[in-house]
C-alpha cells in the first residue's frame, strides 16, 4: 500500500525577486516573488485569477520554457539548483488533465513517468497499482484513457505523479472538475501520500476550505498589476484571521466570505426551445446515460450534476447538437429551429452558431486564433459583422470578463481562469439563443466568479436559455432553475 512506501528526499524551494514575462506580452505574468519553502512543508498557494500561480508552478517543475517563450527575472532554485537541471525531483499535475494524458491505456500512462526515471520494471507496476488505488481510479490497467471523463483524467494525472515519488509535489487545482466525493478522496489520497513519503507539497486551489486541514502554511500572491510579490504568508488560521477580509476583496475564496449572487428578475416567460425524451447519450456506440427527460427553455438554466463518469459532458455535447443521440429523441421547437430541421445534430455549423453555443470542459479545445481579441471576433465575423459593429460586440466582453489587459496575448498563454472566461466570451460573442456550459466557473476566484455569474444572470433575464454541467454547488444554487442529476 502507499502507506508503506519508502520516504523520499523532500525538496526545498527558494525564490528571490523571481518573475516571468511571456514573449509577446507587455505585462508580467508574475513578479517580485520572494519565497522560502523548507523541505517537507505543505503549502497552499492562493491569489486572484491571473496572479501567476500556475506560472510559478510550471517554473518549479522546470517546464516553463526557454528564452524563446519568455523572460525570467530574479532567481528560482530547488535545493540550490535550477528546476530545469533536476527534472523528476518535482512532479506537476496541471489544471488541464488532458494535456498530461500521454498513452492509450491507463496503466501505461501512470507508468510513463517512472519509465523515464529508469525505475525497475517490477517496481514500476507495483507503484502503478498503489498510485491508482490511492486516487480512487479503480479501472483495469488496459482501460482506454480516451474513454475517461475529465475528472477521471485528473485522477490519472495525479496517479502518474504519485508513482514517480517526487520530492516536490505540485498540484494545480487538482480537484477542480471532481464531484464532492472525488474531491474528498483525492485530497485524502494526497495527504496520505505526503505523510507517508515526507515530500514537499505546493497546491493551488481557489477554495481554501478543501486543503486547510492538509497544509501547514498559506502563501498568497498579489497580481502583477498591483506590483506582484507575496501578499500574505504564514499558518492558515492566523493568515485568514488577519487578512481574511482583504483577501476576500481581492477574490480569494475565504471560508465564511461567500461572494454576492445576483437577484434574478424572472421577467422572461419560460418558452421551450429544446426537448429530450427518453434520451440516451454516449460515444462510439457505448451508452453513457439513458432515460433522460429534460426541457431547455428561454430565460431558464438547467443545471446538470452527478458523479464523475456519469455522462454529464456527453449529455451536454448531445444537447448542443455535436453528438448524435444513441436513443430516444432530441428536438428543437420552431422558435429555435427557425426553418432548420428539428434535430440539432442535423444543423450545419452556420446554423448552430446563432442557435446553440457550446463551452467545452477544456477551454483549449475551442481556441483557433493567435490573440484573445481575434478569438472573440471569430463568431461575429462569421455572422458578417465588421468595423464598429464588430467592436461593439467584442469590446464589452473583453471589459466585462477582465480580458482587456490580455487582448493581444495568445490564448494558450493565459491562466486557467482566463482561458475559461475567454471560452465563455467566445460563445457569447455570437449571441446564440441557447448556451451549453461545461464547468463554466472552473479556475475562477471569488471576484471573477461573481462577475461571470452576474453576466449570465442578466442574459437569462433577457431570454437566453442555458444548460450548465457543474460540480460548483454555489453556481447551481445561484442560477439553476431546474436540475438534472445523472448517475443516481
């Protein structure tokens, strides 16, 4: 079992005035970081969306990139050496688990890191079994990674890191797309492994309460536009007691400081646009969920929840007209079809553009342009907008979703929270009648969460219909008019 694993040599971290600026961007992603993390410490890294938390984590893992990708300032050392010199001593789980799936089978994927470190074959497979058990991913070793849900892929990525037994474990929002039971299971698995091995832990999580019983210290980064640096540093309890109000104002999810939720006017009459009857959904002929009855109506949000792997994302893609139903029916009313066929799967991309807009679980799956502004212009341009009309559609979204400062940046260089807001904005820019959202609040601090919820509330009041797949209970409480729970 993991509990009997040999202890590792924990890694110490030292940053002196460290910062990073991505190539082609005027603003620093992170700057003026002075930080000491002693070997074996367990640290929760907090900060508003866009404060550079993920950039710092990538730097600690030695995967931030070379001189052609950006420019570093100051010094960053692991045990006195550059992170790039000792790759393998740090293990990183990224915000996007898809980017860490390497091989086609579950067992091979977990074994990949160990193989690159030269771990003996018999030891590799013992570690693979232990790591999969620790994260609760109880699947055959030959199970296809392509068939895993987003939450299952997160557990897979974590298992791959744990199997390597690094001296520094770096977790970038490892529970963001997990159901509540999965959050507890992964958190407990991380705690168990860290205690057993003695490794140093640095974890990013917007919601502080998930990790307060695991970590012994919290570090809060200030955004670069506020001068950067470390805003607060110390034991969890004293830091939250002393700085809780100020941190909450800056967007940190502080316990007992819930962001305000907008009041809904409910002025728009619920007008059915999509109807599912005895619907079965799946991919490649394999049914993920069936017997689904649901109605999507103007001015209302249908919240979809349930455990990981229950078919939520597959249902979302089916409702969006991107996957064919495997059984039952999905039809649109004439109010939505407007002369097109009644089945959304039969619509062309041009017909979908103004009718149903989809925000994928992984925001990078929908990025096409080289700048944020150009990304937002794709939908409106396809609808024939140019000049001032185009600007009037795009500029308010840049401002409202705090993307104006990165309008010239490549979408792939944004933080996880910025990528999510951009993916929502790109769909809103086309002004569809129905919005299908998969984990829309992923990666948001409390401030950007409230602004995103407020924007959606206003659109619902003006007649937008929405479907939202989410593990975010606060989001569903704030906006969902009806709920559909899969996997019960």
